[in-house]
C-alpha cells in the first residue's frame, strides 16, 4: 500500500491549515498501518518536525503517492496524471473560474473527491470548517464595525477588537469579545448609534459559529417585524445590541403574489425575490451565513444598497459580513474576495468600485474567502477529527476499477466528482459548464 500524501497549501500566505494534524498522522500509522508523506511547508500551523515526530516522511517528492489530500483547490499546473485528489475544489456549482481545474482532472484521468458534498443520508455536512468560518467571520465583522465607526468619529469598544488572525487562540478571541461586551453593558454605546442592530441569515455550522461569538455581547433578540419599529429607548438601547434572525421564509417571497412554499422554492427559485430590502434601513450590520446557489434570489442587491445612500447621507447600515463569500452571489455588492492581509473594502455606491479599507460612501464589505485559516490550529484539529475515519479507506482503495466498483463508504462515494477521466453520474450536469456538447 503506497503512502498517502499531505500536500502543502499554496493559495496564499495566510492559508496555514491542514486536513490532518501530527496527532492524526500518528494514529493512522499506529492504528491502521497507513503511511503518510508530508510535503514540507514553511507556513503550515504544524511544523515539519512535528510530522516527523509523528512517524511521517517529510518530502517534496509525492510521485509515489496515489492519494493526495489537501484543504484548498489544487493549482491546475500541479495536477498529475491518474492521481486521486481530495480537497475543496469549488467545482460543483459549475462556476466558470473553477472549470479549468475540473477539465484538467478529466484530461489527466484523475479522481476528484470534494469535501463539500460529503453528507449523511439527511444531507448534513460531515466534514467541514464551517463553524470556524463563522467564528473568524464574526470576529472580523465586529472588528470592521469598530473600524468604520472610528472613521466616522464614534469611539466604541468595538474599536479595540482585532481580526481573528491576530489572536493566539479562539479562546483568547472569545474572552476578548466578552470583555468588550462587559464594557458595552456598563458604559453603553454612543447615543448617536442606538439602536445597534445585527441581522443574521443561515442556521448551519457557519451561522452557529458566528452566533457563538456574537453571544458574548449583551444582546436582545427581536423579530423581523419588531426590528421595523425598534424603539429609541435611552435606558435599554445604549447598553445592549439587538439581533434579528431571518429564516428562509422571511428572506424570500414570491415575486408576484408574496408568501413562501418550501417545495416550490426548491423547484422554482426564480419565482422568488429577496424580502430583506425592507429591513436593511434598520440594520447596522448584516451577517450573511447562507449557502447560495446560482438561480436563487440574492439576499442584498446593488440597487437596494444604492437606494439607502440616495435617501440618507449616512444610512444606518455600516457593515456587511459576507461570511459564506459567494462573489457576485447572494450579496451582490461582494465584488471580490479578500484575504486576511486586507480583509475589508467599501462598496462605493457612486462608482461601483471596491475601495480597500473602512472609509468611503457605501457599506464596508468583509469578504475573506478562506476565513478558517485565521484560526488554523483549532480549525485543523476539528476538521481532522471528522475526516480521520475515512482516510484508511482512501489509502486502501483500488482506484483502477470503474466508479461503480470503488470500495468506499457511501458518503465518500457520493462526493466523487470525476473518476478515470469521466464525470460520475451525480455530476454529469457539469458537462454544460465545461462547454461539452
């Protein structure tokens, strides 16, 4: 049985995560007889010598490894013939930017397994970084709020927060948010800001992580209907922030007749439009944690944002935290993904440009597209704990047999996108995105 390979991440200098920690590698060797070859990395959160100590081989030569495991998508130039690649490939939505990688996988007779569609029988994700995306995304969004308000001349406790990347651990970050919360509880926020209201979408792992950070603050929950008439209460609103959660039937409605039907929306999302426009003037921060597919209505459109600035010199809305980060997707003013070195920009309502930083006429957009890398150690440990049980099967699989004969757990087999130069049955619709006839 050849060794499996753990590739180094090369998306950017901030991507320090790994799908398997040294502890996971040691368990694979000790309990399952699986050898692991680790590609050296100067930035990985776990050092090369830690893998050596766990019994791995550290080498830049991965030629003898049939299975190559990573986190982010593989650069097209690094796809070798007849390998099995396991990563977040971003090909399953058929977006044009990902099609060169998919075509290369097919041309090189590779097997591609994507983590995203590894789900149980109820469609729940089994291997994910989502909760850590929520943690980091909420931390960065709160930091962005502090930066924007400081630019406007408001001194608030949020100004003392840091992006997630700058905390030694998630625990340290949560403790700091809690201390910020105590300052708000006792001293309050500036009167010119109240009430400070946060709107959240989503209910999955990303949203749960974002909520866990937010709930360190003193808050009161109000319904969407209550948000529209949130009172200017001097005694209450200065010492808490407000939270509104928008369920799916509150986010979208039939374009022609109103109302919502889950089955109809699933089969005909084009008949629906966003229902969030009425709430935007009442929100200080919008936190987006939904999974979005092309064809579904956008949560926030460019026209809605421009209207806010047409009716007010400084609308209430300051920050949009697009944690799920679909560029040009559910948040139309998300014009480009950012990275941890330059995480925010202002959508300039006059020019339609993305201007780095917190200053400008338009909302601040937080759009880091690999947020869990800002909490690399905890994110890697959590991910590897979920992934580890599948690795021995991947190591022992005979990849030369037809797709139907692959001896893999059902949840992994459902996530095989390509095999031996062909799209697997569940993903043949991607032929259209590739331009095949």
